[in-house]
């Protein structure tokens, strides 16, 4: 609710409580990427289209600089997006779970002959 209240003020200049339920639903469904509510739902929606486009432009600049310096774009830096951070955390958590499962599993020798 906190995010919706803030977004209604920011994007629509109204109080969430002052909007009829059917209109509130329409407004929620119309919130732009980068709104607090959508960012809370998914890191993939945390940045506005403009901010994502600017990060893409910066990425192109970084790749161009790398290409000029090394004649290759391999290893060029990239602007970190909220989804990148989320995916790294998810991968780290999966790795921790796999390690824990391997350490706590009772292993038996298998005679293959």
C-alpha cells in the first residue's frame, strides 16, 4: 500500500484513498515502469524505459571504448541493472543450497564391478 500511495501522489497527483475502487484499479494497471509499486513487484520493472535506454547508451559507449582500446568488445563493462543484482542473488542462493545439500547428503560407495 505504501508504494501505491506514493505512486498515486507522484504520477497522478491524487490520494489513493480519494479514488474510487474501479478507477484505482485502472490507475494501478497504468503505472509506468519505474514506479515504486512495479519496482516492488519485480526488479525487471524497477527502471523506467528512459533509464533503461540511457543504460543501453552507456553500455554502447563502454563497448565502443573497449573496441577502440583492444579491437574487441569482449570484457567490456556493462551498467548494472536491478534485474542483474536480483539474478546474481538468486544464483548465489541456488549455489548455497546445492552446497548444503551436497554436504548433508549421506554418500555411499558404489561398486561398479
